[in-house]
C-alpha cells in the first residue's frame, strides 16, 4: 500500500524475484483495477473480475468514482476472491493494492479485505511504501509517518513501513536519513523544531513520542538493488506476521528471531 | 465585512506590498468526493455577491466540467486524455504527468497571476480530485511552495463530514490532514463540508474533549494491541488541533461562509506572524550558506593566485 508512484508494484516484483531465488513459494495477488502490466504475472487478478477501464467506459465514472465502484463490486463478489485464494491457503501471498488514500480512510473496504483474509485463516501484514525522495528533512519525515499511520492505523493488522527508492538517494542524504531508521526521539523532536516554527513544537514532541513508543511507525529503508536490503525487509515482514500470530492463543509458535540489521 | 477590510488594510500597511488590500492564496485540498469543487463554487458565488470576485485557477486536469469560470485552467495547457495515450499511462499516471507538465510552465503562470494581484483579493486554487497527486508529488510541493512565497497562502482541507462520522474514519482523516500540515507548513483551515447533511458537532466535541473521542474509539475497537497505539495517536491529534482552525460549511446551502472567511483572515494573520518569519529565516540561511561558499571559493582562488604570483607559469 502507499501513494501512487511510491514503488509498491516494484516492491512486489522485487520480493517475487527474491523469493524465487530463495526457492520460497510466493504468489502475487493484484488488487489494483487500474494496474498496467506485470513482470511476474499475478496468480489472482482483480482485473479478471472487473477493470477500471471498463467501469469508466461503461458507467461513465471518473478515475476516483470508478475505483471506488470496482471495490464495492469486489465487496459484493467476495466469494470470487475466496475461491481464487482457496488454492493458496498455505502460501505466502503478496497483495498489490491501489494507492488512493480514500480507500483506506473513508471507505472501510481495505479494512474489510484485511479482516476477511484473517477470517480465511491468513496471517496478514501490511506494507506501506513511501518514496525516500520526499523525505528531505524531519518535518517531511513526520508527514510520512502521519500519512502511513493514517492509512495503516485503522486496518488492525500488524504493519511495516518501507522507505523505497533508497538507491536513488545521494550518499549525503542517505547518511542524514540514518536518524530516521534508528530514531532517537529527542534528537528528532529537536531537529523538527529547527525546520518548523514555534507553533509546531508541541506537535513535534507528540509525534516523536509516537515514533519512540511504536516501532511499527518507523520506516525501513529499501534499496532494491541490494539483496541484503530486500532480505532485511522480508524478514521484518515475516516477524510482523509472527507477531500477529502470537496474538492467537492457539499457535504455540517458534521464538521470534530478531532480524539482523544489514548495512 | 467592513471590519474585515480595515483589518486587511492594516495588514497591508505592515507588509511590503503597495496594494490597498492584500491578496491571499487559498489552496483547496480534500479527498475525492469531499466537495472541494462545489465548495469553490460556493466561495465564488459568495465573493461575487460581495463584489470581491476571486481569481480562480483550476489545477484538476481530469475534471469534466467545473461549475465556475476559471481564469486559468490546467486543461487549457494540458490535455489529460492525450497525455495518457501519448505516454501510455493509466488514469493516475495521466493526472500526475499532466500536473508535472503544467508545473514546468509554473513561472509563466505566476507571472500572469502576479499581474492580477492588485485586482483581486482572493486567489483560489482547485487541486486534483485524487489528493495524493497533489500532496505526495514533486509538482504539488513546488506549486504550494511557490504560492506560499508570493503572498499569504492558506490551505483549506475539505472534509466529507457525513463520511467521517465514525471515530476510526475521523482519526484516519485527521492524521492525513496532519501529514499535509507537515508537508506544506502553511496555516490550515479545516472545513467540514456537507453540514446540511450531518452537522459537524460531533467533530468539535471529539476535538475539544480528547477523552470522549478515545472512548468512542475504544468502544469500536476490541483488539487490545491496537488500543495503546490508538491512545498515542490520539495524543498526537490533540496537539494537532491546536495548530488549526475549524469551520463547518455547506457548499450546497451556503451556511458557514461568513465564519469561513473569518477563519481565513485568522489564518492570514498566522501566516504573517509565523510562516513568513520562518520563510525569511530559511531564505537568509540559504543566502548565508551561498555567501560562505562564495567566500571559500574566492579564498581558494586567492591562494592559487598568490602561489603563482611573480613566477613563470608553465602552460
């Protein structure tokens, strides 16, 4: 999940590639009715049920109304989805979702999808992608944290936030961004205070506290050209799922392993 | 209305503009379906009635028809459908690219707008229907930064009140508004639209009494692991509310418009008191850094010259 252009689909393709190399079974589920083309064809594709183009052509909706209609249609045809996913019960699925924030806030569609997946015995983790190029300073970083939490906070599933396109960031900026990946709340608040005016100071403090208390709202860097970076993200996602599992009393599962920080 | 005018005249007196009434940029931002464009039309009608017609800029390339006459329309510069075919893009990509193309001509647009700055008090900007195309794009940032540097600029975040009536949706929406506040750092007016359908009283209550909001939220959520996150999130929101002004409006009936403009004026004052000094400070910092760099380069040059002074230099 994440805004348009944040690198969601690229992330999916990268994970597919990585898992294939590691001989790990993973299937791509495309939930974006406006998606264009895929390097790895999806095993389940909402476009087989309905496409944005059709909706816009036949019903005369604009891109927004059309997208919402597609999802409402999906909600009415959940048995189709259940059917499609039935073949992959024990596998790792990646769901590529549309960007529009309206689907995560106003309309409880994504939330319903997440719940249903859990009802169908899937352990679910959300991955929120945000482009590194927008995070030039701490106030922009805070904007990213708020935006991610806005989308993910109410989905009621464990989630990780990924800062994509780190390969496109200059070394100088990358060093500066280190403090976002391993945040010290005091430093962050201080930093934010420097780049914003006085009225923001209390708010900066509140957000820094939020980041400190909940690792879920922190961002993990992703450089798709670096195998270790991809593996790092994947292990975090796995841990988050594990953690989700721990909430269920019936799973007497393995120890949760700490992911190694790769540099 | 005359009281407001004297205030603006006073404000104009303290700014370095020469005009009698200081112009204001208003950027309308909101999620799809919140009623931005309808509200723009209501504002337009209201201002016309009061003989202060606004200057309208439409930045939504994909809208089929707008209810108002835009002075500058992105659709005149960019053909969204053609962009999609030419660059082989989907609808989102098409809107984003259209906005990008428009932004390359932004300085020309600003020239035109600046020439009219004396004739109008309010400059209204309607943004693309899909909020992220404006809020999380380079063009969106360039446009809002450029506008903010020219004259007092206020962000109006339009909320779909009926749709935001559940605590969970309210929280998500407010958090998203908070992220926009951080991105633009401009004075913020939260306009709860469609109050003719559902009053925004619940929102005011939740914003004033943080415990009431938490209770409403907890009743919905039974997952324990989410509750502490929700608690911390609501603490953040509590601070957020201190940084904005709220008004309930109905684009359909026109209720709340007087109040709306009062809040805009308050936001303009905030612009002068807070934003402008910060902007000045940032500009000065940047200039100081540039001067330092030039001084360094000059020093280096002098050193090089003194080394070769008087000697034969082999070429």
